[in-house]
DNA sequence: TAGATTGTTAATCGATTAACAATC
DNA sequence: TAGATTGTTAATCGATTAACAATC
């Protein structure tokens, strides 16, 4: 079996890199130590050092990391130093909100086109054009914000057309070949975690 | 130090329960085995059994779990069997999209009011009313979809007014007392993970 | 040199999986 | 009874943390 993520860097770890990047983008200084980063982000100092070691070669004793180079290294590491074309399918409220998501620019994603069954404006294309469009424009990323009932159908079109990464905002677990990556944006799971954590904390407070 | 999540159930585990629930809501049968669930969701059978064991008491050899009871047990376990009041602050595109998020209903969250600096419609309230509103209506959850620059200020209002759970859609790491739970919805991290995974898979394919 | 900070190796911790006994 | 499935105890695996040597 192909092991997708190497170097013992786990999924969870990868989610930390954008956090580092966001932090680094908002500081002024030229150099920074792992301790400073860790303190600011409320993380373990050694963990930060280990993460950074995977993404960059530098890091000098006594002075720390050069902020400018570090940012560039993390960007390269994440593969966001080049532009990737993407489409959004499902141009309801969530699709519209995502269209303006500033993160796309930060991460080198360009929204090439949006698709929806209802042609709401001139810029919105029909799903029947989707497959050809993806192939013609060599799109690699698809963002899925359609109703659950249509999710698998659109997903199949994505796969047939050669898309390799799907950002799935529907609650449906998509059926895809192993070569396609699906990132499930599970808002429901996230919300449920918030509720559960809050309840548990309340319970603990009542107990103590 | 207070240990927030007990019973060796980790954060990651809690995100699986809504997935089980979603799955159970979409099947017809009366009974289901851990093996069936595991196969359908592409998970480990034993993991499913362990998860379910934490949420419910039943589970009968040979027949499996009663779907109806199992759903109820998971709902109780997640604390979504009662309604919680919430407010959304920041009524831009994302805020509007979230307002219609069907998950709120599923998880017993009622959006009591929305706030924005710009009074876009009659229903949108001004942030200066926020604190009093939260106190008067005993709101416990705040959903934060304002620009990053205003995030900490609104967060502080949340805390002062007694909100205990914040769903944070801004990229800012909020500063809160230990008694308040923040669930960061890190879209940027998620997107970056998708890009990274896709790149790695591509690299692996080229290599092999 | 002394002190600060990195990076690596070993230890710990926790989550997942495997093995298996219990039960219908 | 035999077979299927649960639930528990032990083993494995991987991620985080601790300890410490290396370096400026």
C-alpha cells in the first residue's frame, strides 16, 4: 500500500504549518526563536522545532530562524509557491462565501470558474460544461458545495475529468479512487466537538 | 490542571460521532453491526465498536446495535439532545452562509440573533448591543465571522458576557480564559493540507 | 568562556489495532 | 451446538515530550 504522508509528519502536523505562516506574516522582527513561536501560539517548544526542522534547513543557535527565509521555506514545503487552478461547484451561499475566501490567494489557488445548476449570473456555468472545462483548463482542484444529493455525481465528474484534489463541504463521504485526495470540511463534526467540549467543561466545573 | 476530555476519548474521536450519526440517519435497517458501519465508512471495525461502547450501553452479539436507540444514545452523548442559543457576529458572506447551515438544527443550535457593524437588514443588530443581548438571552455559543482585525475585540465581549463556547472562523488565535472553549475552524489549514497531500501523492506517483 | 538556542536520540504517552473470551 | 458479533485486555504503532549534546 502506498503510504501517503512520509517522514512521520502526520495530518495533524500539516495543519500546524499554516498557523506558523499566519503568525510569521504578522510579526516585525528579522529573527525568531522556536521558544517565541511556541509561547505565542501556546504550543510546545520542541514540537515547533521539530516541525520547522522538516520544512527548512536553517535555524541558527543563539539567534533562531530568519523570519523571511522561514516563511519561504514553509511555503515551498506546503507546495503553495505555485498557482493551482480550481473550480467551485455549487454556488449557493457557502459557495459564494468561499469564492471570496482570502486563503485561496495565500495558498496559491485561483478560482478559475464556478458552476451551478441555476445560472444565477453570467459568470456561473452549467454543470454539463463541467467535465470539458476541467479537461480544457487543466484544473486540478475541485471545491464541492452542492447539496448532498448531488455530491457523488459531481464528484464522479471531477474524477473522470482528472481532478486530483477535492475539498468536500458536503456531509457525504465521497467515493473516489485511491489516487484522488478528498479533504472533508466537516463543519458538523467541528460544531459537535464544540458543543461536547463545552458540556464536558460545564460538567467538570459542577463537579469540582 | 483540569483534564478536559475524559475517558481516553480524544478530540479526533469526537469528530467521528457526527459521522456515525449522519450514516445512521441514512440507512433503513433496524439493526446494524460494527462491521457494516466500518465497511461503509472505510474505518476499522474495532475502532467503531470502541467508539460506540463509549456512547451507548446496548450492542447485542449476533444482531449488533438497534439503529434507533444507537442514534439517540449518540445524540445524548454529544449533548445535542437539547437546544442551545447562539449568536453570529459578522454577517458577511460567510456569516450568511453559516446562518443557513443545516447542521445547526441537527445539533440543537438555534441562531438567536446576528450582529454586524453595518446594519444590512432590519434583523441585523449592532455590535454595541451584543453584550447586553447575550446576557439578557442567556446565550452560550458565539460564532465569530468578523474580519481578523476585530476578532479579539468581539471575543472579549463574548467572554465578558458569559459565552462559554466560541466557533472561530477567523485565522486569529483568540485569547480566552481557560473556562471558554474555542473551536477554530481553520479553513486555511484544511486547504493547505489538501494541497500538500495532493502534491505528495503526485511526487509518489512520479517516483514509483 | 558562558549562555542561548538548535537538533537529535531516547522516553513517554495516547490512540489504534490485534487477539480472544463472552454472549446470544 | 455452531456461528456471528460484541466488548475487553494486551500489543503495536505513532506522535509528543524530555534530555542532552552540538553550535554559534
